[in-house]
């Protein structure tokens, strides 16, 4: 049974940093692409970043491209999102997700097969 568990969220001042983690069980990172999404109150879930299964190619949404970095540790089956220079508009619940489309850098939530429960990130101004 696949399980994704996010951690690392919290309250931070604008300009600060956080590192989110997603511990995965029941799947092999090399067989799945892993993504981060976020959802702010009253808004749709939006793509943040994705990393492919085998090679580890990444894609990041333009709005965070110079501030957020996605990475993973295959040995630990853990996905990361390093967030720097945080802004109040980054406030959202952040979700990690897994898709069997391991080599496709999909930005579409409906392509993802498994989701974590989410971790809250709040950035104060």
C-alpha cells in the first residue's frame, strides 16, 4: 500500500526558508515521478514542481523557479522541496504526489495516482 507523508511545514516570516519532506512507502522512486502541489484557501490546487523517476529531471513553475528546488533521495525514498525567499502568496497547503508516468514531467493533478495529506505553510508579511 502506497503512503506519502509530508512534513516540514510551519509559520515563517517573508524572506525566510523552509524545507518540506515527503516520506514514501510502498513504491520505488525510480518507477514514479514525484510532484509537489499547493492549494491556497479558495483556490484550485496548483502545480509547483516535479522530478522524474529514473534520471531525476526537474520542472518548476515559473512563479517559484528561482526560489524553490525539488530533489529526492532514492535510498531514503524521500522527496524534498527547498523553499527560500518565501512570500505571503506562497501560503498554502503543500501536497506531494506520485505518478506512474515516471518520465513525464506532468503538471496536471489528474495524472497523479497517489497523494499525501498535505502540510500547511504560512508566510507572514
